């Protein structure tokens, strides 16, 4: 029986683990992909206090090594269900069950995909969700970025320094990105902005050759080597439906102490309803939940 099982080994989950281990609690952190979480994909982090500039991969590994060095038990695997018995949680990973008195859910987000049949076939073969991770593969080539928020505009700016030509394709007229970013983009000679335009298909055999665009009733094909998708994220909460209350976008609802309405079940980091999703807010959540878990364990 663990004092706490933490689902997700990103910054929020690992911070919670560090605090609980310092309080001598028995903790298991379960991670399905890579300890460190989303930040591993960042080429350069410049807003995490203590580091004026650090690679995301290095920072994520430092979080992990700190928790591991303090005696964290960790498990690679995907949590596929969580249930509550009378006073403990049962967490299922590859048909194995793990028991814990409390649960900290720190499973983060995954990127939203484009919804046409050929899309999945090109993921990793020309379709990317991370410009800073994969941009270098498209040096001196032509790519498109799909989206209209800050991430899409930032990605287009970043890629304009690497690629020969960058299309920014947005389905609406107005961008959600901040005007200063859009202004910078307009100054770039190798960026073409296509508004009110939707990507309806990707064409190619082994690799991407073209994308099909639709603007009102007009269809057009443009030659690209890569497609960067930045159209938002989906919280990793599908296993929680009917277990804890979620908002209409699937984010977990918590109170100020990061408790959900299920006693002993806490939610931290990007996966919960909040306005700012950053490293500093994720580690803050991990801290608060770990302290509240200790209070909960003392009281029950
Ligand atoms: C490219 C990129 C660049 C970024 N740059 C910055 C930056 O410069 N500064 C900044 O402050 N923030 C940045 N961020 C945002 C920051 O990375 C996130 O806010 C932060 O990682 C959130 O931490 P988290 O622990 O809540 O979630 P995550 O980092 O998403 O970690 C959640 C973990 O849970 C795991 N998981 C999910 N479901 C399961 C399951 N069922 N079973 C087991 N494990 C599961 C996932 O694999 C993941 O490792 C960036 C994000 C990206 C994608």
C-alpha cells in the first residue's frame, strides 16, 4: 500500500514526489512515455528560475534525477484505469493493480490532431507537433504551420530561420496570437500567411509531398515537405470520465487545495482547469498537492 501514487512523471508529478519523499512517504510515480514530461520537447527554456537558459531535455532529466536520488519508486507503464475502494485507490497498469491511500493525477496534455484520414499515417514522417524538436529536419525546405494562436505564430517564426519557405495556415481571419508576434511574422520575407484556409488532406507516398487547402469553395494544392500542427491540446483525462468532475474541455476541476470532489484524489499541473500552463505553475501545483496529501493522510 503506497501513501501516494502519482500518475504522470512530468514537472508537476515529480515535484509532488520530491515533497512527499522529503516527508518520508511511500510514493510510486507511474509514467507512460518519458520522465520529465512535455518540457523534454523544448529546445531552450529561459523562464525557469535558477537557469537563464537550459535545454528542456536537461531540465526534465534533472527533475527526475532529483526525485530518483531521494528514493522515488518509479514505473514505466500506462495507467488505464483508476477506481476507489472504501479507503484506497486501485490503479491499473498492464493488468497489474497498485494500491494507494491517495492519488495525485499529473498526466498533462497531448496535442490536438487534424481530422482527416491520411493524417495519422504521416505522424513522425513529416507531421510534427513540436517545431523546436523537429524543425532542424526541414533545413532549407518548405513547411506549413497550421494554427492561429501564439504557439502557431511562434513556430512559424522559429521555422522561418531554418526553412526556405513557411506557410502559416489559419482557418479564421483573426489570429488569437498576440499582435507583437504577428507583426514580427509579417516582417519575415519567407513566410506566407493564408487566412480563412483549412488543410483538408496530406498527399504523398513515403513522405509528404503536398497539402490540400480549401478556402471557401476553392481547392488548392501546395508543395510542402513538412506539416507542423499547433491547434491546441487535449488533457489526458479520458480514463477519468465518470470518476472525477471535468469541465467541458475535459480539464479536471479542483479546489484551491487541488483536491477534487473524490476524497484523497488530487489533480496537478496542465491537466487541471487553470489559466496559466507553465513549468512554474506545474511545480507550484505539485508542491501544494503534496502538502495537502500529507494533511489528508494525517487526518484519515
Ligand atoms: C515544446 C514545448 C515547449 C515548452 N516550453 C516551455 C517553457 O519554455 N517554459 C515553460 O514554463 N513551459 C513550457 N512548456 C510547457 C510545460 O512543459 C508544461 O506546462 C509542463 O510540462 C506541465 O507539466 P505537467 O507535469 O503538468 O504535465 P506534462 O509535462 O504533460 O507531464 C505529464 C506526464 O504524464 C504522462 N502520462 C499521461 N497519461 C498517462 C497515463 N495514463 N499513465 C502514465 N503516464 C501518463 C505523460 O507521458 C507525461 O510525461 C512547453 C511545452 C512544450 C510542449
